[in-house]
C-alpha cells in the first residue's frame, strides 16, 4: 500500500507570529488568498523504471493552498502553504501526501533597534540524484526526501550618530531530512526503499547556532568604508561531533569615484571540525573592486587566499531595456544546514526583477509561465545530504530577453562540492546517510543548462517551453550521469480566477556511473487552477 504522510509539522516561528499578530497587524494590510488546483496525469512510466519494466498509469493530483500576507509597519508576514494529494488510480485509488511551506516573518519590536526574523520551509528533493528523479514527486519511485527547516533570528541594531553602526544577530536553525513519499507498489521495479535499504522511519537531523556581530561605518564616512565582523557558526548533527566555523574579519574599502571602489578583506579563521587536508585555521585575505558605471550595470570581482587555497568571487549584472545579463561565481565552506531550497517562483522572480519592475505585472508573468508548465511547483531542490563540512564552488550565468509577447531565459550552471572531512568516515552508522552522502565518493560535480521560453499567444493564453539538461559525476566513480527534463505547455485564463493548462513532459536519465540508473518517461498533464 502507498504510504500516507502526516499533516504539516507546526513550526515554532508560526506560533510566535500568531501570538503577536493581534497586536501588530492591521486589517488594511492583511490579505488572505485561498487557492485550489487539480490535475490528471497520464504517464507511460509510472515508477520511472527501466524501459523493459515500464508500467503506464494515471495520477490524480489535488492541491489546496493558501497565501497569507501582511505588510504592516511593524510586522511583515508571508506564509504560503500547499497540500499535495496524489491519487494512484492503478492501485486502488490510494493516496500519498506532501506538505509544502514557504513562510517568512519580520517583526520590528523596537523601531529601528530590535527585530525578530523567522522562517520555515517544507519541501521535497530526491533521496539520491543517482536514482529515478520524478519531475514533481508524483511518480512511484521511493526516492523522495522531505526537507524541513525552521529558523529564528533576533537582531539588535544601533546607529551611533551616523558615525558608525553596530549590529548583533543570533540565528537558531533546525533542519530535518526524512524518507518520504510512495514506494513502488508491491516493491517491483523502480527504486524502492527495500532496494536501497531505507524505511520511512529513517531520518537525519541537524541544528546550527550562528552568532554574528559587526561594527561598520556610518553615513558620515563618504569615501573610506570599513567593517569589523565576528561570525561563529556551530553545527550539530544528531549523534555526531559538533563542527564550528569561526571567522574574525576586517573589511576596508575606498571610493575612488562614486562609481568605482577598491575593496580588501583580511581576517583570522579558527575552525573546529574533524578534517583532512589543510588545517582549517590561519589568516585569510582577498582584494578586489566594485564598479557601477550606471544604475543598470554592476560588477564585483575579488581574489584571495584561505586555508584550502585560492579564493575567487564574481558578481556581474547588466540590464538593458529588453535584455538582462547576470553571472556569478562564489566559494563557501558550509554544511547541509547552509543550503536553502529555492522555489521556482522565487527563482523566476529574481531573474525577471530587472526586466519587469512592476511587482504585479512580474507576478502575473511568473504565474502564466508556471501555469503553462503544469503542476511542477514542487520541482526538487538539490541539497547535499551529508553531516560533513564541505567546500562549495558555484558558477551560474543567465541571459533574459523580454519583448511585448515573449520572455526567454537561458541559464548555465556548474558546481563542485568538495569534502573537507574524511569521505564517509562519519556516515557509516546512519543508514540514511550511507546511501545519500555523495561526498563519500570524493568531489561531487554538477553542470547543465536551462532554457525557458514563454509566448503570450493572446491576452489570456500563454505557451511555454522549458528544457533542463544536467550532468553529474563523482571523483572516485567512473562515468557520469545525464538527465533531461522537457516541458511544453499551454495555459488559458478562463476567468480572472480560473486558469486551465495542458502540458507534455518528457524526461530521461542515462546513468553512466558504476551501477547507474536508466529510465525514460512521457507524460500528458491536464490541470485547472482556482484562486478564491
């Protein structure tokens, strides 16, 4: 029988915001928007099994949701929740559920002095990227993890007569990974929990405590910029030794002109975790510049040295009337606690921000694109599930073009995740980590590209094409895995509050690594979206 999932866990921050809501909110700033969507999917490979084992089937999806926003003077609140109910017609109309939550709250308790920020998310991602990955989690693969995060951050700020500003911030975060979703019915084909030695009872939890305190220049400093910062990040994964990343940093900058500045950073690092390779301790530095020749163009570049070797940073953005260009490269020492799931709507909003400046118009464009692509709102994030500290090197560039009827976005991405602890040494006692910790096989590489094209056929009808191609490999395993997800859809705005959609989906995985997995799927999805 397909497993049932319990209702959404109550996040601590939601209780806090509920308690203060009556005193901080005003009716004229509060909006509550219920919604409901339904879809019917026919797939020729319900379990994403190899071609010779493929089984066709129907999936009915029911998704009630609600969005609550408050943009008051003291409290800014945004809660977006959906319950995904998947019904498998081939298997006795059995159900499985996913909760999805993206909620933030910002409370100003003392004007310009004391703030409390809170957030909570519930999302899904693959247990393993080297097994069958469902485009929206509906296929019966047994390869799904729930990712739950909860964060609360009190912040104290003081401005000393415009000469300098001091801030102290404490951040408490919790994260949980757990096996979720349906297994392959009857345990045959696909990538069932039995096949990888998992049961829904296994999970993996962590927490972090971050103390960040800094003093920086105030408005009276016009050309000379400075900042002194102390950051201590302690990460705890249940059943394993604590890990601490501790940095003391001094930043210096000088404005040669209002549009060009020189930057420099020097500091001392004293990390405490079980490491191999260079000891995570000692001086670090970097130098660079920032250039903003116009309001439409910005460039930051820097290079330096840290305990693991050379460091580089790039941040480029350029906006023209119809074209947006972005490129970025970053290196970070982090853990799974530092990674955050980025919902598709948020990613599109960031890409369209410089092209469509009106928020209402931008939101309408985003909804048209997502509606045309069908019920893909639960597209997976790609957190590295590990209890180890690692070095992340990430490059991403994108080009966006907008015209009266068309929006085109092209993105390239490339990342390397390098273990800074002995691969797999601390994972052997947790069955969950034994199969999901990619770093046990050395450096993990991912690269690929995404092309999305949306065309407004009529004032109420939008056609969208999206294709994502990616490659993954691990340093100590031969070969590489390739995947492709193609979506072609049309959405029609039937009324102000009702939208219909029809989507074709094609995806495949070619597992070129040792023991790799292969599958191909074609699916047709018809959907209706209601906003009340």
